[in-house]
């Protein structure tokens, strides 16, 4: 009976985590421009993507490792809402927005890779643009992941 219970618990975890069994971590992400990624309203655009950093749930994110080289960023302020890049027809105008988390939705898949002590958050779709943060950008995704562009470099502070 105990073995059956254990198997059911593990199966439930796999089903509800989108087929992955990776631990999620809660972070605050600070850009090289000293602005933090902040959640807007669900369904709304993250305009601007970066705002002055403060210790607040609107700036805390759960990083979900999908186990396939991709990650999803879930808002702590709005559980169940993840960052996705928009599927705009205008490929030169990309913004990020909060939408219901869906591991099958590739618009929510991000790769992150280290650049020194920082990270780039790069989209899976549309040629791999990077999240960048300045007030003037109004939540736009960078055209390229330039290691010299501090707007696209992010450092994480573990919350908890």
C-alpha cells in the first residue's frame, strides 16, 4: 500500500509539473541597468519590463526548469501566470506579457545562459531575442543578445 501511494504521489507531481520533476526557485531578477523585472496585470503587457528594484512580490519570479533546455518564468504576484513573448505580426516590435502558464506553449519557453556573473533570458521563438530592461524600451525584447548591452544582462537574487 505504501509503495502504491508513493508511485501515485510521484505520478501526480509529474502530471502537474508538465512532465518535469525539477525544483523551482524563487528569484528577483535585476538587469544591468539596475531595474528589476516586474509583473503587470495578468494578460497585460509588462510595460516597462524593468522598474526600480524593491523587495516586493511583484518582482519575484519562480523559475521553472522544463528539463529540455528551456525555462518558464512564473509571477509570484500572480501565481499561474508566466512571461511569454507576444506573437505579434510585426517581428520588429516584441513585448513580454503575463499569460496563463502552459509548458506546451513555446512562446513561454526561454533559454538562459551565463555571461560572466549575469544571465541572458532568450526567447525560443522569433530568432531568439533577449529580455531587456530600460524604462524607454517599454518592455521590448532586444534585437540581439549582446553581451555588452547591460539592458539584456540579468542577475538573480534568491528569495527565501
